[in-house]
């Protein structure tokens, strides 16, 4: 029988958090996502806040043609 490993090999290094995306001025979808993000933040649901951030980051690349 092999011995079960109980410790990790080394420390885990996490990078700095990515800043929240800003909505693109004049874009209704960005504004909706920003509003929804604030509602989830007030409700204390950080997972949904993170989801809104991901959607906002993905949205402009397709619809605003940003680099």
C-alpha cells in the first residue's frame, strides 16, 4: 500500500486580482451588466459579481471591436 501524501509540494502563489471592467459609454448591454453587478454586490453574492465582470470583459471584444 502506498503512503498517502498529506501536504502540498510547495506554496501556492496567487496574483493580484484583476480590476473590474468599466462599462463602455453608450452601450446598453454594458450598462445593464454594471447595474446587475451592483445589485449582486449589495446582495453579498460575490460569485454573481464575478460572473458579471467576466461577461463585461467578454462583451466588448465582440461587440465594440476593442483590441
